[in-house]
C-alpha cells in the first residue's frame, strides 16, 4: 500500500508542476495552448543537454528556458501583435513536436543522468507518511512547493490579487495603476518555464531517456486538469494526483484487465467534460447563488478576460 501511494505521488509530480504553471498563465488572462509541444521539446532538450554535459540540473535549466521561450512567443504575439492565442498555441504545438522529433532522433535509446533520490532524514522514517510523501527526489518536493506557493500567492498576497484582477477585469486593474500587459507577459513566461521544468522531469526522472512518445497527450491532459480543477491550485493538484492514480492503477491492472488499463489513462478527458457541464449548468449556478461557499469548494468559472486582448484606451 505504501509503495502504491508513493508511486502515485511520484507519477503526478511533473503534471503538478505543469498544471500549476498553466494555472498561473490562465489566471492572468492568457491561454498557453502549446503545452503538448512545449512538454515534448522541453523533455528532449533537457535530456540532450544533460547527456552532453553529464548534469541533470543543467538539463532542467535548459528545459525551463525552452518552455519560457515558447510562452514568450505566445505572450508577445497576443499582447503586441494582437493575434489569436489559441491559433498561435496550436501552431507552436505542431512546430515544437516536429522540432523535438527531428532534433532528438539521435538521442533515442541513449542513457543519460537522472535526478538522484533524496529521502528527507527523520521525516522519511515516519510510518506510512514518511514513505509516501518524504521518500522521493527534488522533483517531487518541488511539486509540493509549487502547489503551496501558487495557492498562497493567489489568495494571501497583494500581487496575487492583482494577478487575478488582470485576468478577471483588466480595465479595472489598469485604472488602479496595475500594468496589465506587462504582468500578463511575465506571468505567461513564468508559467511556460514551469511547463519546461515538467518536461525535463519526464526525461530525467520519471521515464528516463528520450523517445517521441515520452510525453504523448500529457500536455492536453494538463490543460484538461486545469479546467477540471476550476483554476484553483488545490483542486488542480487533486486532479493531477487523480490522474497519477489512474496511471499507476492502469499499470497494475494491465496484465489482469488489459482493456480497462487502456481506458483509465484517458479518463481526465470525460471528467473534464463532465466538470464543464456541471460548473456551467444553470442548476449549479442556482445552487451557487444560494450557497456561495459550496460553489467555491466545488468549482469556479474561467477567468472572465482569459484569452482576450487588453488595449489601453
């Protein structure tokens, strides 16, 4: 039992990092739809750089730079060029996938450095809890920090309230002197860098090595989980852990129930659809009007200005 929960926490860690980054981006009002390509190109870059220099940390830094660069293109094209964010995201996804395939071909089958395990002294010796939560490596511990830091920043700091303001009512935020477009740009870059780190985690920690199918569909799943979680860091994290559990369960059941094992990994997609139907239904709105705390607990709507271009009058 301990080993199963330990595996779930480890499997979900990269997805946690990616979804926290996308939550930050979308909360600021920008949609980074390039996650599928960004994860793949970042994973390839991380492995290639780490393979060349023999250092996983350098690979993570390179992957963060790749993710940030892709996100910067989306932010610049949206804010300065006023292009459609969704269209640009799709184009960058296809471009990044093809680049990863072309540039990473010579690295398929190679073995490179990996993130070493790092059990936390004393805490890892606690019965059950220690094995599940504190017998991992830096990637998993960083995912813990990402969850808490994102939640705390959103709901316990003034800059976090400003972040939500530029995603909900950018005109009102600008009237209060908040530099809407500048903040949107940098929050998008930050979110992209976190997606890059998540990509590196797959090739240097979770699945080790590079191949084209390493992060197949995980970018789309990350986007689905952000929606499923209602753009709230804690609920998004729950969705990522739920997907991690489905992955582990599918692996454990593949010999016994091969048909079920193939279905479980795609469960986030119908769950996302059900969540959207539930959150946007008139029934849910009426319940939410009567019980606001219940609405906040179960789900929330997308940032009102997400995907729109803010222009100074």
